[in-house]
C-alpha cells in the first residue's frame, strides 16, 4: 500500500489553487469552482482540493511537504508573498520545519527529514 493522494476541503477553491500554485504544486485538474488536483513537483504524489461549506477548525488537518532545500524554498516563497507562522528550525524529532497556513487555515509544514522520516533512531522493528 502506498499513500499517494490527499484531498482537503476548502471554502474557496480558487483562492486555494492560487495559494498552492504559489507553493510550487502543478495544477493538473481544473474543475473550478468545486475541485482541483495538483501533482507535487517531486515524486508522484497528488494533492487535491474540493469545495465544502465549512472546514475543520483548530487542530484539524496538517499537510507536510518535504523539501531538500527548505531554507532556500522558504526564502523564495517569502519573496512570492507567502507568510510563514514559523521559520525553519531544527525539531527534537530530527526534522527541520517551517509552518504556515493555507487560505482555509489548514496547517502546512514544509520540512526536511531525510533518513529520519522513515528511519529515526527510535524506529520500532
């Protein structure tokens, strides 16, 4: 089994499309105003957005996008007007992360974990 597609809800799919395109995702299905699908620039995963009347509030969905050059990517996104909640910093779980929010308040983490994503020192056999 392989996780290769995530769909999130949005109250304004057009605004979300603009946001995720700015993040660097490639739009491959445009069924606005109700649906859009992207492919990630690296790998073969896809990410989609569907129209909803409401979205979860508080500690709802968190979406992680891994990037080998997180510091450079964050600087480039800031130059495009993306506002980060936290800038890249090393975490105790051995990932380097920065966080931001999409137009509906979904938490987005841009991170680099390298080998530690699948093989942290505390991995269970």
